[in-house]
């Protein structure tokens, strides 16, 4: 085994290591609107579920090197409006997702830039991506600055799913959704092999002890 001192490694090397081992990561394709009403769209793979109840999502937004800017448009919009929509990335959308990751000026409508259609949401102002099979309307819960990045916690209030994605028992059909994951570097995965779970052991607690 080889070990790496992540605190003394160059930041770009520890970034390569950590994003190479924490994978595959789901991708939040985040739509927001600016205070002046410009629609913005960008993908974030530092993304997961922060809590199941209340349903809360987590994403992490890094710094931007864009001239004249300290924060990415997504973060500026979330801080200004408190609202965002997390669209889920399916295989056919990958090309548009990558287009929407371009660092463009804040006055550019990124739905138009990426050639995507917008659909109004029900509870929040940002639109969802028409081409996405799933979209989750969210309201900002809290942000926390951690070093160069900003951790965003967002309360999920409504989920839209295209026909065939969710069944009557609320089970999601992965073969229909075909979610894309980010792997090491600029690579992606989809349609992963599905492995059945090995048996989960049951600890023989006495009857009167209820597990925490
Ligand atoms: C698949 C993918 C995942 C990304 N994940 C992140 C991420 O987790 N955090 C981040 O700050 N940037 C991430 N980026 C880069 C942003 O999408 C990019 O900086 C974008 O221009 C930000 O747009 P905005 O200024 O409109 O918010 C990712 C890019 C791609 C293509």
C-alpha cells in the first residue's frame, strides 16, 4: 500500500486523488434564476443526499476563475433567491450537461445556450429542464463555506418524474432513468451492472432491546 498526506499534497493532486476514488458520483444538473431573472444551468458532481427526512440534498460549489467573479453563478443565484432545481442527468442529456458546464457570462441564458427547453416549476421560480426525466424542486436550507468550496444544503420540496420512471409503490426503474455518474477525471458511467445484495446479518438482540 502507498499512502498520501492529503494535507501536504498540492491541491490539484489531492483533488485528482479524491475525485478519482470517490466515484461514481451522481450529478446534480442545477437550474437557478438570477435576481434579474436570467436562467442558469450547471452540473455539480459533488452531490448527494444530506437527509432523508426532511428530504435534503447536498452539493458543493467551488471557486470560479472567471474574470471579475468570486463565486459561480449557481451559488450567487441560490444565495440571492433561495431556490434551485436539481435535474437528474440521464444518458441522452450528457452532451447538453457538458455544454451547460461552460463558464459563460452571467447574462447568458444557459437553457438557450445548451439548446434545452424549460418547463415552469410549481413551488419555486427556477424552471426545470424539459429533457430531464426527473427534476427536484428545492429551497435553500443552509450554506457552509469549507475552504475553497461552499457546501449547499437544499430542502427538496417536490419531485417530478416522467412516465415510466416511478411505479405505484414509488420504486424507481433505473433502466428507464439511466442515470449518469461522474468517474475519475472527465469520464462518465451509466447502465452499471446491477448486483443483488448479499444477505444482511441480523444481530441477535434480546426481544426487549430495540435497536437505535
Ligand atoms: C459533470 C460535471 C460535474 C461538475 N461538478 C462540479 C462540482 O461538483 N462543483 C463545482 O464547483 N463545479 C463542478 N463542475 C463545473 C461547473 O459545472 C462549472 O464551473 C460551471 O460553469 C458553473 O456554472 P455557473 O457559473 O453557471 O454556476 C462540474 C462540471 C461537470 C461537467
